[in-house]
């Protein structure tokens, strides 16, 4: 699965839409790390390159479009590369120089389908957490659902959280990679998340025991000298 597919699956899992937001341009691999792409969109283009080698500090590829330099890909820049689109309604040639891996079809260009993107945004707006309040280690908010669903929170998943729905503690899960999700029934709900560092209580107990042992050791040492 490539980066474009990953992004589409991520968006679909959040919004519930069925259509892809990020779509590939039609391409033809010409060999020796050269490609032709048919550009129909007027919006930005997004380049992804798949590597099978371990990351190091060597420059992997220098990217040219129609023999004009675009960017260089190295260990700090191998994600999705945004490219200004000056090529609408044309066929372009993309070349990758200085590639470590030669003669391999590994590059793709994508564009964003704005109609599907707007549909995803509108879906997300329908079920937003409102009246959000952040106070110390607690986050709370209100949500109204017309049907059962899963609340996506852009908070990294961590075992240290306690989740509450309408004051009742509930389980939460990892969704869309590494974020928190809470299953909800339709209706109005009060959501609360409280964070306690995972293992904090155990750490306090261990530290307290260690301090007690140290105090006893010092006491006995002084008693022995006397």
C-alpha cells in the first residue's frame, strides 16, 4: 500500500466518505527512473516515492520535471512532496537522477479531488466536539450524534488516559494509526478525558520504598556508630 492509499484510508476512516480524496495522475513508466504523467488538475501536485533501503544521510534522488529542477529527496525529505502545478492539460516528464535504486517504478504523482475533499470536511463538521475545555490534565467537550459512531480525537493514544462519557468511565481504542477513538451511541454526550502518566502510581510507590530503605539504612548506620 502506497502513501496515497494510506492517506485516503485515513480520511475515509475519519469522515465516513467512500470516495478517494487523493487521486493518482495517469502515468507511464519509461524506464531508468523516468516517467510521463498526464496532468488534468489545476491544483498542487503531490509526489511520493517508495524506497526499499534503510534511511541514511545520502541524497537519494534529484527530481526534474521537463528537465527543470524541482527538489532533492534525502532522509529528511522523503514524505509527500508538494509541487506547484504549472502543467495543467499537458503531459510532463519526471526524471529522478542520482537514484540509489536504478530502473525501478517507484514514483507517483497525486492531486486532490476538491469535491471529495469538501464532502469529507462537511461530514467531519457534522459531528464535532464542541465547548472544548482544557484544564490541567483534563479535556472535556460536548457532542451530538444523529447515529452511533466513533469519536476521533486528534490526541495520540496513550494508556495513561481515563475516558468518561456522561460521567461513566468507558474504554477507548487506537484508531487512524495512533490516535484515540471512543465509540458512542447516538444522542447528546459529555466527553471527558483525564490523563495520568502511565505507571506513575507504581513509580511513586517504588520511590517511597526506596526512600524508606535509605532512611532505615542511615538510621542503622548512625546507631551502629553510637
